C-alpha cells in the first residue's frame, strides 16, 4: 500500500509549512490535487493519513481531494484533450506522439489552519 508513504510525505510537507511562531497549531483542512494516473486510492490515503497524524497538529484534519483528469497534448498538431481510456492517440491527426500534461500529480494546494487561541 503506497498510500502510507504518500500520507507520510504529505504530513512532512504540511508540518514544514506551519509557521514556527504559532503556538499549538491545528490544521483543519489539507487541500490536495491528485491525478487519476497517480494510482492513489482515496479511501486508503485517508485511512493512512488518520493513523499517522495522531497526536500531531494534523490530527482530525480533513483531506479535500480534487481529482485531476489525464490531459494529453499531441506533439505533432498540438491538440490537447482529456483521456478517459488507455488509448493515447490524437483524435485529430491520429498520430501517437503525445505528451502528458497532467494526470500524475500529487500536490498540496493549500493548508487551512485553525485560528490561534486568543
């Protein structure tokens, strides 16, 4: 289950992003973009995230995941399109010389922190 490794990296990145001068920081939401070809099972990632965030500022944080479609660009005619099947051939010129634009990413787009206690 590679979701555990992904969850560990997300926690490391999020922890590094928390301002050092905050007292008792609490992350409420971690916003993510995950490509359809990243082979991430959302339920497994959420489960792993819950386990490894226990007793950290990310405990009980909610993962909000935006699914990124697979987008391809033809290297010959420069047509761009979303792919929903394993066929990576240009629908216009029918050439198979393509480049993936997006669809494999796993990234944190933002971290939402709770307001500091006054």
